[in-house]
C-alpha cells in the first residue's frame, strides 16, 4: 500500500508534524500556514534546485526541512547543517516526525523528567560530530530521536537515518571551491525567489566586521541580495558593524541593538526550548525584519574557513552549538536559517588544504585570526583589507548559563516564572528521594560561582602542567538551577501547540 499525505493547516508558523499510521500508511501532516504543501511533498525549505520539482531530498545544499514521497517511501529531510534538525518517535501504531521538539511533545503528550540533570551536556554533544552526539531525548512516552544533517527514511522496513548525497566534489583548487560556492548560491537564490512559491521568501544577509558574514554577503550580492542586518555593538560594547561592507556592496542595512531582547516578555523560552542555549536571543531585536526571510548566516565558518582549525572530521565537528538556539524561535518568527559555511563541509579537509596552500599566502594575514579563503573572495570583489576580519568579536549572549550582564540569572519575567515552576515541581524530586533545588537566585549564584571558581583553578593548574597539551582544559559543567531550564522552557513552548 503506497504512502499518502493528508494535509491539515493548523498554525500561523513554519512548524510541521507528520503523524503516520503504520498499518494503512496514511500520513497526516499538521502544518503551519507558511509551509509549502503539495500532494507529493511539503517543506519550509530552500535548496540548490528547481522549486517546483521538490527535489530537496536529493541534495545536501538545503536549509529548513520537509518531507518527500518518492519510490514508495517518505524521505523526511533535515537541514544540511547542524543548526537545525528533525525529531521523531513511535508507538505501537504510529510514527511521529516533526521539525519542532516542542510540537512533537505536545502532540504525543510526552514530558521530560524535570529532575534530569544532563540536558545541557546531552544537547551540547552535537558539537562532537554526527557519529558522537547523543541521538535521543528520554520522555514519559519513550525516546525522541534526533536527526541532524541527514535524512530520515520511512518505508516498509520502518524508519532509519540515511546520509545525504553530495560527497566527492572537486575542491582541489581555490577556484574550484569558489565556483562551487558561487553556483550553489546562485541556485539557492533562484529557489528563494521562485514565483511558484505560495508564500514568497526573500534573502536577508547578516553583516558584521568579521570574515564569515562578509564573505556570504559578497557571494549573495552577486545574485540579488539587497539587504542585511547588523548588530552594531559586540560583547564588551565594541563596534562590530558591517556598515562599511554594506556601503561598498550596495546593501540596505538594518542596524539592530543587541540589547533589544531585554524588552521582551520571557525572551529566553523559545531559545532554551530548542534543546540548545539561549545565546542567539539577540535576534529578537531583529524580529520585525525576519518574517518571510531566508537568513544567510555564518555559523560554522569559524571551523570551515579558519586556517588554523583542527576540526577536520567529515562528521561535522564544531566548536560550539551556535545557531541551534534559533530552531524553535525561527518557526514562530517565520524565517529559515541558511548557514552557508555548511555547504560542502563534509570535505573540510580539502577546504582546509586550500586555506593552507602556498597560492593563498597573499591573503593570509598575521596572527591567529586568518581565513584566507574569505579574505580572497571579499578582496577580489573590491573590499579593502582593513574593512573586515581584523579582530575576532562576538555578539551573542554567553551560552547555556544564561547569565546576563551584571550577574542576573534570566530576565525578570522569565526568572519569576522559572522559580515558580521549580516550586510547582518539588514533588518530582521528592518522589525520587532527592532534595529539590532551592528556588533562590542568591543560592544559585553562589553555587554556580563556586563551581566556576573551581573550574578556573583546575584550568590554571592544567595549563601549568604537561596535562594541558595531552588533555586540554578541564570541561566546565553548569550546576544547580541552570540544569533545569530546558524542561521549564519546553513546558511553556508546548502551549503554542495545544490541541
């Protein structure tokens, strides 16, 4: 019996959930208003091919997600990056697949254990690569399986993960790699602007004074990019504006205050509920510019294009999980996160060899912040050397600990809501014979401060001994109230998908 889709428009978002019956193979697709749907496929995606053909299942140059009926099976497609994912679970009768972990848990009635203390380390494991991350989240309804980068196949044998196509490209020379990036950008930009889309999309760049966003803007401007956003101040209140590059490239630039998110109610919730950190909250300040956009971001450029990187695995090993925190937020804000450096990233060894080749020496600047591929692409387009990539900066909010400037734990609205949630769930700890955490900001600050100090001491000792070179710095684990942010955030986000 062939699979077939039954489409149900349910939310004003980009979220979708496919609920399939194992016996009759009827798959009901509950989808948001911004999801493109046909009888054979559905998606909130862009890719390097003809839009009407719906061949996003046959490429690794894809951002967003979707599902495709083909040859008697369904291919559920995850983004060709690790800044997004799809997740699935099953019971005796049904299979559920979704691009939102909160939507999936709302539909299945699944809940996570509020006392579980390893959500942070489990979520961060994605940086270790496609073969080493923890692929499941345990819930009251069984395991939720996480699929990053690759595709999920459902056929007569059940569900299984299948690698994306796209390996074996010739990146032996800079010119060949640049041609690949140009051709991919041209195809993606054409796909974005296809008039056959029911819901029109438009590309939006992200510009800073650094390498990655500048390189992407240079590539995209050749194929119709007209505007970009910039966070004019980085951490430490230093200038990080991409205004200079925008002027040269002729881009309309929207300058965003990186502190604007503080004006929002419960700003952290959707970011933490993404099963990630809250570091990308700064994008809340750009909310009015993001709906209907394909946001061209530079996530993973720090590894793909850096001359000194040692992350050379074809399994996509990263330095941090940045970008993943946008997963739930972007579905509600209505944009697609297109992380361009992931294009061809499984051949990072070839790309790294280009960066370190003799022919790239003229674009290799002194110091430990050199990305010759980026510099050559930008400079040969006409950007002056001193206009970008001179100093490493960061604009995101610092990581999982969600400590804001001044030592505050969460924003005021989120803080009170979270502490009340801790009080309401005290019984969960008591049932397990454990002492519930104290819902006190002062206690939390003292406990985390103690562990932070301990970590700094261990790190100092390690650097003074040969162990530093062998083992590296000791890992830092968050403690106390920080550990329970994910179940709180999921509880709040599930309400968006109440049935």
